[in-house]
């Protein structure tokens, strides 16, 4: 998958493994505003619903869903506003 | 809290049509004997079974000898998939299906793949509509034995382009199986299919009766051990009283279908509009235009689907959900997944002939507060 662009060598990680839907999305929604605009957050979530709901949340909130990584699995989200 | 319950899950099982109840009770007295035997009671049972088959076939516009009754819609779907593949095994071992088929179709597909067959899932768009170009390419590939397409999504209501899909199948010489569980008794089924299934408790018939229709000239071979019942298509003695009730209620439901669709579709429009306007951070899913008249689905951001179902149940509202926390497998609905829409906090509302405008208004009046309370409890307000 594509790595983080714009110089984000190591994105901040939010570990939501072991948490059930909708907790990973809630944690993501709380954490992302703490980051500067343009920064990438990697959410680790093993609930299968996260694969659907994190991209859907990005679409609903106008943030960028960057990539899915098999390890974790991890979902990278870029704060756009 | 003490208001009368509002049942809004017709897509799982519609309340019994009054005609079904009458026919069931009459047939319990008259239709208990084995219709295959050679004495008076059996002949009476045979007459009832033949009449039920004629009535159901006439309602669907097919020949009576093309229609078999099965012990459930699921059994009919399994037979359609596995029998359609078995009958065409010389043509190839590939099943093409949409990504949003009913789990009964997907489980039969898993059986096929476990036995060495292959399956190709054709994607849908954000509204749950089949990708016609991908479908045409998939059914036109070499080695395709059967194609399976749900007529309308039981989870999000999107009606599929069956006629267009059938044309692509015809061009490729591939038979099309249509799962019409949400269409039969509610909306016309487009032509062009070779195999069709339906389920009586979706139109107000009793549970435990499915329909399997195999058009003349279709290569279909029973996947079950041999049995002479139902033209050899489904083993075992049918539940004749339930079959009689299913056929009678199908005729009644089909006769009322256009008027019911005209009554329910605006109520679904109202739910779509009001939920979107009055519940913050909600995603109303499915095609807003090309959809079933009686079904609407939405997802509420940050809300636990199981908690939402229980909260609605406490207020007397019976609905279902595609959220992972409400499923025994703890996986989100494969339909919502294929569409790429929010899967948590998911609610499916499906209306029926007993649903009133007051029922819908009560639901719409109470839903925003229920969602707001759950969000307040979870501490997610303003996120």
C-alpha cells in the first residue's frame, strides 16, 4: 500500500485492537483533531467493521482515508481541516 | 412505554395476511394426508396441493410444472444455486453473483467453492446498484455455469437491473437465477430469468414455505438425494397446510401489491427525509429512487447497533440491523461492506400492510431522542 506522503515519516498510532464497533471510530474522531492539519493518524483495529466504518467516517467528515495496512490491521487517516 | 408495539421488520417476516390464516386453518382440517397416496384423504390433499401450485404459478406468470414448494426460502436458494451449477457442470464450474446476495446464496456458493468450484463476486456502487459492465464481463467469461442476482436488496432496498443483467446472461448463454424474496407479492419481477426463488413469510404467508421456479429448458439438476416429490426438485413431504396458506396469501398480496406500494413508498420517502433531517450524523443508505416500496435503512454515527435495537425494542419498535454487533458472526453486513457505507448504528425499517401512518410518525417522533440519549450515554455528542 502507499505510505504516508507530505513528509509524515512515522504517523501517530492509535491502538484500538480488541475494541468493538463503534469504539475505534469514536477514538479516531476524538484523536484526529489533536493532530495538525495534514498529519496522518494510523488506527490499529481488529474489529472487521473498522475496515468499512473508518473509510465511511472519513467520507462523512471530509478527511482523507489514505491506506489500509495488513499489520494490525492499520487504517491511515489524514486530517484535512 | 405502554403504547402498542410497532412491528417494522417485514423484510424478515411479514405479519400473516388474514387470507393466510383462513387458508391455513381450513387446510389443517382437509390437507393432512400424504398427497402421493391412493385413497380419498390423499386425493383431497393432492387436489389442495395442485390448486396451490396452480394459484402460485398463475400469480407469478409461470407454468405450474415449473414451480416447486420447498421447506423454506433458504432451501429454495440453496437448490437454485447448487442445482443450477450441477445442471451446467459441463459448461464450467464458475458461479457469477453480485456482492450483495442473500447469505443463503453465499453459503451455497461457499459449498460450491469448497467442492472445487469457483465464484466471481460482481461489485455494487455506493447505492447498492450492480456494476453492469463488470457483470457483463463476468458472465461473458469462459466456464460460467450460472449467474445469481438478488432482485432487490433485502438489506438496503435497492432494486437491481434484472432485465439488463438477464440480457447480458442471454448474450453469454448463461442461465440467470433471481432471488426474488423481497419482490414476490410486492412488486413485478422483470422477465429474463431461468430460476427464481421466493419465501412465503416475506409476503404474509406462513414461515416454512419457499418457492423454487425452474423455467422449461433450463439445465437444472437436483443437488439432493433422489426423491419423487415436487417433480424431484425438493425432497420430503411439503407442509401442505402452510403451502395452501402461502399460495392463497400470495394471490391476495399480489392483488394488493400496487395499491400497497403506492401507500408505503411515500411513507418510506418520509422516513428517508425526516431521519436525514432530524437525526444528526446519519447516513440513509440505498438507492433513493430505484428501491423497494417498503424498506429503508440508515446508519447512525457513533451509535452501537445492538444498543440502538434494544432501546427501540424497549419503546415498542421492532426493527433489524446489519451492524456487526447484532450478528452472530460479529461481522458487519456484507451488503453494507460492499457498498462502502457506515455499518455501525445500522437500522433497517420495513413496512407491511398493517403499518399505519401513525406507526411511522411515532417512530419518527421517538427516534431522534433515542439516538441522542445513546450518544449522550456514550459521551460522543459533538464529535
